[in-house]
C-alpha cells in the first residue's frame, strides 16, 4: 500500500509540474505577441515616425492599446492565481437571487441593442451567501461571451431556478454554439475554439477559466450545455443559503 501511495503522489506531482510548465509556456506565448507588436511600432517610430506626425500618433495609439491589453492580461492571471491558491479575500453577503438578476438583466439590456434579452426568473426567489463582486464578474463574462458569439437578432435568456439545496443561474444564448468535443475544454486557460471563427471577437481565452475559478471558489459549479449552430447555456450552480450549515 506504501508503493501505491508513493506512485499516486509521484503522479500528482508530475501532473502539477506539467500543468505549471504548460502555464508558463502559455503565458510567455500570450505576452510575446503584444511585446513583438510594441517593438514593431517602436522601430517604425525610430525609422520614420520622427518626421511623420500621423504615423507617430497612430503608432503611439497602438502601443497604448497593446500595453492596456497586457495590463488586463496580467490582472486576469493574478486573479486566477489568487483564486487558485485559496488566498482570495472573500466579502460574503446574503443575496436575493431574483433581485440581483433583475439588475443583471437591466444592465445586459444596456450592453446590447442588437440582441433580445429575456428574463426568465422563477416565481419565488432564493438566497445565496456569496461574494457579490466575484459572482458579478462571472456573470458579466458569460453575458459578454453570449453577446460576442451570438449574431445580431439572436436572444440571450437570463434565468433562475432552485431546488431544495441549490440555486441555478442560467445564461442561454441562441449563438454559434460550441463543438461537442470542446465543451469541457473551454474552461481551460487560453483555450479558444478556433482562431478563424474567433478572429473578429478578440479575447484571450482566459474568460471562462476565470469564471470557472470564481464559481469554484464560491463553492459552486459551472455547467455548460451547447449545440453547434443552435446556442449555448451556462449554468452557475451555487449552494442555497438556507441549507448552508455552519
Ligand atoms: P475568449 O476570450 O476567447 O472569449 P473565453 O475563455 O471566454 O475566451 O471562451 C473560450 C472559448 O469558448 C471562446 O474562444 C469561444 O470559442 C467559446 N465560447 C465561449 N462562450 C461562448 C458562447 N456563448 N457561444 C459560443 N462559443 C463560446
């Protein structure tokens, strides 16, 4: 039994090591692109930009945009790291789910005029004990994706339902959907379904990995149902407040 334990430990260590290696290589890859672009613009300024004001302004704007991208990327990575290491400082409060979602539905309507936003809240409300800012970050990211991956004229439904122990918050779109084989992978860091399909939507492939880390840190689970060409549903499952035992 000692050998089995030792083998198990070595396997877990090896997996952690491989994961760390993959992470470092992903991060280097993601940072290399903006750094190369910035370097390119600096070269342009040095060669022609000093005498060409239009070129100078354009180059400086692009450098500024790339620097902001890098800043957001590093902030996202730090959040992932903090959530993963269990060092996040939670600010827990009791939240009325329907009241909270009514606001989320209202805000989503402000974000897009090209999609139909439909509220499908359950008749009675329920409560969760949670960190408002983490939950909002997760819901915004999912909604943001629904807007990105659903053509104009499509719909986004935001709904709630409950059972005795759990609260289900659902965000369902009528967008392009995710191929079956990738549904689980979209939660991975830097994973994007296919770069051709995504080339106009921007994004780093970190959004859903952060959503997943937020929901897990809140003691919940992120469930994804999707069908290619028909749409996707993201369900945030959280423990219902009345049934949390202290
Ligand atoms: P990104 O920054 O690329 O949007 P995410 O982690 O948020 O990164 O999402 C990972 C990938 O999952 C996206 O690149 C996209 O291919 C797919 N995806 C996420 N949300 C949706 C959605 N609502 N509909 C279709 N595909 C989606």
